[in-house]
C-alpha cells in the first residue's frame, strides 16, 4: 500500500512530555525549515589620496634636509586584500552550506548502549514498508552513529484516538508496555481516517536518549521527514533510511554556522593584521634609518657655505670679541 502524501504535504510540530520520557508530535509539512542561506552588504569603496609634498626648505650649512612622508597605500592595500580574503572565505562556506538546509549547532557524544542492535524494530500495520528486513538492516547505521536503538511503528487508524494529545499519550504508553530499555527512539505514525491524507506522527525518547535526541535533533529529524515523506520518487524503505541516516549524520557532526564562519574570519584577519602591522613598522623603521644614514653622509660631504647666514652671524660675533 503506498503511503499518503506523495504529491503534497505540510508540517506542524507539537510537544508532549512524560515524567519519565520525552515525546512529542508532528504534522508533516507545516513548519518552516531552517535554511543556511545568508546575505551580506558590500562595504563602501576605499579611496587613497596622494598628497604632493611641500617644497623643501634650506637647512643649516646649505644642506637641504629630506622631509619624510609616509604613504597609506601599503596599509590600504593590506586592508583591501583582507576584505577580499574574508569575502572569498565567507562565500566558500556559504556555498558548502547550501548542500543542506538543516544544521546542527550542538556537539553530541554517542551514548553507550549496553544492548546490541535489535533487528526486530519495525511494526507495520499498514503495509507501507516494502521490505522490513532491508529497512531494519539499514536503520543499524543510525544505531552505530548515535548508540540509539530506532523503532518504527506504523499504526492503523484508531477511532478512539481523536486528538494529538491522546496520540502522544498512546505513544508513551506503548513504549512503556512494549520496549524494555531506555535507549530507544520510538517513531509512531498514526493512519488518518482518510487513508489518502498524511497521518499524525509522534516520537518518544527513552531516558538515556535525550542527550543525543534533544529538541534540536528532533527538529532536524522532522525536517528530514518533511523532505523525504512527500517525495514520490522514494520508496517507504528509502524514506525512513534517508531520514534516519541524514539525521544521524547531521546531529553527530556540528555544522558550521554563519557565526562560526565570522569567528574564523575574524581570527584569521586579526592574525594577518598583526603580522602585517609588524612587517609594516619594521619596513618603515628600516626606511627611516636608511634615510637618516644617507642624510648624515650628505651632511658630512656638504662644504661650508661662506654666505650662510648662520656662519656670517658666527663670524661677526667672533670679530666683536
């Protein structure tokens, strides 16, 4: 039997809570998926103004001392290069993040599950799953990466369950009565009264599961359900395989967010500025020392000018004595 909703769908998430286990519900297709897209505005263009140095003034003993003027072109070029570098790095990460619009911002550790993987983890009352043994084998990847035992229950329509809260409570009770460990992530699909409509979905976390399947991880799981459930090119086995595999891959590896990228760029730019500043200062010092040495040599080589005002003044004062 084909699953409903392969041509349309939506999403609404609702929460459920138990004193012992965390659970919640979901309607496919009414949520806004988190996106990795971002934008940035280009800064104003930079202008460098070149000043013509003033005409040299005559110094003592007829020697013209060079007036040193520093140019900001070198520093401006460095800043421009840093801006280009930051834009390139930011664009690279944004392009890489476009491959997936679901991101994880939390570092999670695989739980130590003392119970080996259980292949008997699918209960299908609707006949949606084409090959249960294949799906149960595929779901082991989720167990291997997270340490969590997955369990899928596709429940036929029950007229006594008329509200979402009743279905959430049913999932909690079903976990209590049928699963004897606290390391399982239970997914329950409730068939709608109209078999062509997408039914309600719920989850229940075992007590040891929440450290990995936290609220962000559950939202990531629902986003993948939204993405794959209504894709009519996928079989039901592929839908659940891709959902659980994608969830495990995403939540167990912290994604690079735009804030992370900004921090990385700031650190790199800061290091480059410090190094560039040191090099700039050393070059200016070397240039000034070189010019000073050149000036000293020119002073020593410059003959005394008898018409020099200072020399005349000195000679006049000496004659008076």
